[in-house]
């Protein structure tokens, strides 16, 4: 009986964009999902009132995380990494959702990186996690 290979995804993210890297072949290709809440949106909303700005930010951030969760559903193992708390916020949303119960998700801190650095970080993580079998899954 053949087992299907685990589908792996690395996501470097902050609150404005997520760089998705599927580990299935060489070279790794990066797809970017962006949050609609930009600095310009924030400035426009602030001019209309702080409450409006926070409501708009929460709604657009929620859409951003929803798009990421829809993509993650197609993978078995996911590495979330980046310089802000966005990765933790997304991991917490997934932890509370039964659809992600069987997903292996790891959260790691990382600085801003070039695309090549992101690819190297993801390759190294997935090669190490398979050798040691270690994970801090959600």
C-alpha cells in the first residue's frame, strides 16, 4: 500500500502580506497574499474616526486570515514564520477550528528576509523536522 507524500507549506508573513511557498519540487515558487488594510487605508479611515479605522482593520485582517486558512486546508504540514504577531494570530485561529485538528502547524520567529532566505529557511525546517520527527504542533 502506497502512502501519499505529505503536502508541505511554508508561510513567511506579517500583517500586510504572506509569502506562501509550497515544498513539492524545485525550484520553490512563492505566491503572495496581501491584506487589504494598507497604510493608505489606515490614514483614510483615521480621518473619518478611530472606531471606523479599527472596524475596517479588523474586517480586512479577518479576510486576510480567511484566505490563508482556505489555502492551508490543502496541506498536511505548515510552517508559519515572520517578524510580527500575525503568525501567532493565524495559528490561534486555526487552533480553535476543528478543520485544522489534523494539520501539523509550527510557528517560528524570523526577521524580514529575501525570497532566497525564505526558501532556505523553509527547506531547512522541513528537512530537520523529518529527520528528528520533532514538532511543536498547534
